[in-house]
């Protein structure tokens, strides 16, 4: 037994593969593609045909995320308590509309793929000089990575910290804007596209509060309330690491 559970066949091999730097970088790039598709499908002026193609692409990505989720559970012996891990809960929520869509009509328009951004936070641990060099060697090979390694000598740790801080703030902003859009877009004409939600979320998280647009649904008010509280705690903490 290992870590209190009996490993299932190939569980250790799959776990090593999923936690390999190349796999984590590939997963992060897939999440980035899913985010671009999400934004494009909810942008003004997009034709119905394009939206259908984008929705089909999102379904394919969600299928890959579902396989990844099940593989992670398999690696941990199909233990039910592992599903209560916060990141696993976020992973499940991100694919839940996709899984329920064939049977629950109420979620036909709901998309939560952007919650995969929470797992992408793990990749920021590579934003350190030594870790960066290791990633380059894995992705490019030792010989091809050498010129980039020489260039990394000029990169200071605080510069990588700036990137990590930007990533954390971007994650909070994107998830807030997307959740708010999903809550408001059906009933609130002020949020006809995702960019209106990005605008409002930025104003709300910065506590500027112009007051030109406002949430109408209880879900939208809840999202903004929680996001502002999290932002007030998180953003100063991240900014202090850069100062």
C-alpha cells in the first residue's frame, strides 16, 4: 500500500506522467486554448456557424478534461475522500455542465471550463530560475536550450515573481468575469458580451465602482461580493511579494 490506499494497475505510471513538467505545461496550454474559445464564442459579431464550431471544440476539450479527471482519481485508488480535494472539486465543477448537458436542459447554456484555471496555478512553481531551466531542457533538449539558458542569466527572481503575481490576479479576474457573465447574461441586457463582464469585474475588484452597470441576479451579486473579498485579501499579498 502507498499513502494509505492500494495502488491500481498503472496508477503510479499515470500519476508520474500527469505530474511531469511537460504534461503540466501541455495541460496549461490546453486550458489557455479553452479560455480563448470561451471568450471568442461570447464576443460580439460572431456568426452562428462559428459559434457551433467553437462549441464543438469546447466539447472535445471537455472530454479530454474528463479523461484527465478520471485518471487522477484512478491514480489515487478511486478513493472518495480524494474527490474532496479542493482542486479536484474545481476540476469536477469545470466539466459538470458538459457531463449533465445531455440530461439536464437547464445547463445547456452553462459553461464552466474556465475553472480549470485553478489547477493551472500549479505551473507558477516553475517560474523560478532553476525550474525555468529544467523546463527548457525538457521542452527543447539540452543543446537547443543552452542559448535560452544564457539569456535567463539576465532574468532576476523578482521579474519571475511579477509574472506569478500577474497570473494569480489574471486568474481571479477571469474567473470572476466568467462566473458573473454566466449568472447575468440571460436576464441582464447590460452584459450582452463577455467584455462587458470583464469591464465590470475589473472595476469591482479595483473598488473603483463607477456605477454605470450593476448586477441584477442574486448569483451575480454573490459572485462579485466573494470576488471583492478574495481580491482585497489576495491582491495586496501578491503585490507585497513584488515590492
